[in-house]
């Protein structure tokens, strides 16, 4: 069908009302792959000198909260774990240059990209676990929890301020999106002391979740879910490697930055069908 005729069909469907819209928006819908069942990830001992030891999530969270003022979110998560391994294992953790992790503040030197707490967690997983696929599975589990869980939940023993931050669901792993979404819900500005306390407690939450995942893996009980959220799966059905466009890759929530417009919902699949025949 020629493009002009195709657009006429679409316009006619719109004029006909809701039934036409529904018909167009579902006629050529891509097939979304079924969500795989959780799978046990077998433990493989790290062959490097960076050995892990079981850590308490509660102790780790408190340390991360305490370290936050010294270097922000990435530094707080990373040092909360490395400082304990330095005490339990010794070298090479004692000599690790943890100050390098201060660059992660505010989404990498204040640029608002990946949340520093997640950046520090991913660095820890990369340091303590061998194998790219295993690292991806562990970090992926943490990132999904961050995107989908109402946070912060950590309650410090001695709060830095008399304030209990409201919880919010980040729906993104980006610092910019996460903090802005919280600020809109809590009605505080990005530069407020309240926002900083929120991120300080969020840092503690991520640190606790990180060692929980590492503990489970090293105890050989970690279950890998091996999936992104439903929004990502739906978007990647068209935009992923096996889709009609194949023009992007990723696992993070798409709609934190990209809204699906009415035009996209109605015309995208029809347009792709036409393009496939060219």
C-alpha cells in the first residue's frame, strides 16, 4: 500500500472513532517476548585477590549513611562495603583508593546521569564478582529494585536532621529523574537540605540491597530474574536488536524520559508495516 493511501486509511479510522483507533493501534503490534522464569545463578569463586566476606546489610546501611557527607552517594555505598572488607579480609582492601569514588556525586560529577549510589554498587559488583554475565545479572537485579521500590526506607540511628523523607518510586536509574520525581512529590527543591537527607538515606538503602545481593550470590542462593520491566520489554519489541527499528539498546525504564504520544500509539505500527514493505 502506498504511503498516501496508508495515511488516508489511518485518517479515516480516526474519523470513525475509538474502534478505528484501537484497530490501528493493535493491528501490527509486535510480539513481546514472554517473561522468563527466575533462574538460580550458581556461585563461582572469584579468582582474584578481591575476596568477599558476608556483611550485615544493617551495618552497611548505617556506614553508608555516615559516609555520605564525606563524598556523597557513590562514595558512601562503595566505602561502606570496602571499609568492612578491609577489617575482615585486610589487603588489598585496606589500600584501595576509595577517594576516587567521589566523582559519582550528582550522577557523575553533577551531570545528572546514572545515580551515584547505583554507580558505586555496580563498581563493587565488578570488583568482587567475575564474569560479565554474572555481573550483569547482579547489577540488573539491584537496578530494577531501585526503579520499582518506594524509597527511602532506611531509618538512621542518629538522623542528621529531624525529617523523615517521603517515599517515591524513581521509575529510572538516572539521578536527574530520580531526584526530580522525589522533589515533585515531596515539594522540595533539588538544593534543599531535605533532598540531601533523602539521598543520604537512599544511599544507605542501596548499600544494604547491594550486600544482600552479594551475600545471596556468595551463599549460592541468588535467583536471577533476567528481565527488564514490562515497559522496556514492550519498547524493545520494536526498538531493540530484534525489532523493526533496531535502533537502541538498554534495560532502564524508557518512559522516565520518553512519553508514548497518541500519534505513536496510533500510527507507529502502521508506519513500521509500510516501511517493512519498501
